[in-house]
C-alpha cells in the first residue's frame, strides 16, 4: 500500500450523540441504584473538567488533555468547564469559564454560550460563576428543594490516585455525596455502546496501519525518535488521529527493536475523539528471533495483516 493511500474512514458516529448516550446510561444507572436503596430519585451529578496548567514557573502551557470521566460524559475539549446532569430528568448543563477580553489576543474571539450548547448538545449552558445559582434554580423548578450533589471521588486501581471531586465557590451551602457516583460511573465506562466500539475500532485500525508503516520504513541505524515520528506522522497525516493517547515508546537496541505503546487508563496508541486502543508489537531488526520473539512477532504480524486485508 502506498504512502498516499487513505482507506481508513472515521466512523459515522456523532460525538455529541455518543456523549449524550453516556449521560443517559449514567442517569438510568443512578436511578436504578437509588430505587434499590430506597432513596429518593433526586440529586444532580456534578463533574469538574480539567484545568489548564503551566510548565512549572513559566507561561508555557502544555497540550491540554481533558479529564477522562468528564470527557466521557460531555466530550468537552476546552479547559475550565463544569458539567451537571439532573438524575431525575436527565437534563444536562455545561458551565463554561467566563473569559476576559484579553484572552482574545491569544485565543481569538470568545465563544458564546449558545456555541457550547449546540456543539456539545447539552440542554443548557451557563458560565461557571453562575453555577451555584443555576443549580438552585434548576432544582426549585423540579420541586426538589436544595439539591444533593453527587461528586466524583474514588480510587483509580491502575495508578492508585484518587479522582478530585468538583469544587466551586458557594459549594459549602450544598449537601454532597462522595461515595455513590464513582463506582457507578466507572461501571458505565466499562460497557461500550456500538458507537463507542466503532470509535475504538477506528483507533485500533489506524494504530495497526501506523505500526505497519513503521515496520516498512525501519532500517538499521535509525533512532527511536525517528520511529516515533513515522508513527505519529502517518496516524495524523493520513488518518486524522492527531494525538497519541499514550507516549510512543519505540525502543532500539543492539539485538532488537521493540515498538511498545503501553496502556494508560484504557486509552492508548492513536486517539480519535477520546477513544483509543492498545496494540503492542515486538520484532528484532537483525532478523535473529528468539523463540519468544518469534511467537510475539507472528501474532502481531497476523493482526496487522488482518487490518491490511480489510483496507484493500
């Protein structure tokens, strides 16, 4: 297959539809849990998105990556957002940061709230500084009184780190639940919808083709950063996967070269709209296989050949 060929088309799934479906499944799961526990079907899920950070004491901002749970429910790519879901009705709300006029110097004309509402297909959008007031107004309309906030707090069993619950000015006036949301939302993320599976498959196919491209181009004496650049260029230029969900590790040595793209929070290799897949390929550059290397190589080569045959 030539370098210019482009046979992997992204799935036709609407990302806004994917995230709306995720919100619906979460609300349904929470209602089922509360009913089984004999608790009222009221409350609001509140998540805080990722914040933009600078590199140590400098003004340099690294590439922003959204918090995974927030991305799963809302698909928001910008930093500084909050998101809420009314458990009883499924009503979804985004809270966008209110940007100053100076931000336009670097980021262009600020987006208005209707832009975020339409782009992410939520029911309403407000600014972050309106969060406390809006939550009270929404729940008073539903007749629930002061809302109970279900916040995300739980341990990631891979890293051992804990998710950070949402925090905002005036939060001390609200009742909060720190134990219910995390296990239920985590379980929702485990079971993928058909649209999510299509996105994962696309990321898997792109990653496989990029691996094959590296295998085609690798030559004795090439460095690890050259292998990584081939992988990233092919995935981004030809297949639209601009980001890798995990740092590319193309290790070279005297007797072998190993391409390995490890796993991190279920998202690895090429990333397409927050969805990715894990692939590991190992092979020697000098043609001398150990028995273990031969087993790994043959399995990887079969998987890659399967991808190539589907693309023809």
